[in-house]
C-alpha cells in the first residue's frame, strides 16, 4: 500500500512465493523493499536449519565466519 492507502499492486501467493503481474501496476516509478534480520537470512542460507540448533552452534562458536546473530522467534518461516 502507498502512504495514501491506495494499492500499488496486487498478487497471489502460491506456497512461499508471491506472483505479481507488474504490467498491471502503477505507471510511476516505484521501489520495493523487503527486510529480514540477519538471523533469518542465516536460517535460509543454511538450508532452513532449526533456530535452536543455529543458536547453539553460534553460541558455541562452531560456525566459523558467521558473526554472532540473534535469532528472533517472533516470525514463522513459511517454507519450514
């Protein structure tokens, strides 16, 4: 939705994917942005590993090259 509560585009959801026909969208330039926490990005990058397991691996420093990240449990992973 735009700041004036008008719809920018409409789509349908199939599984974990949104399908949008942008040819029916607005004629003005539009920028779309999605934000995920670092914890959720690592969850996806590591093949949707369990959050508890990831927390344990990070706390015990078993994942080299991955900085300490916080895994918020306030979201659900649609793929999992």
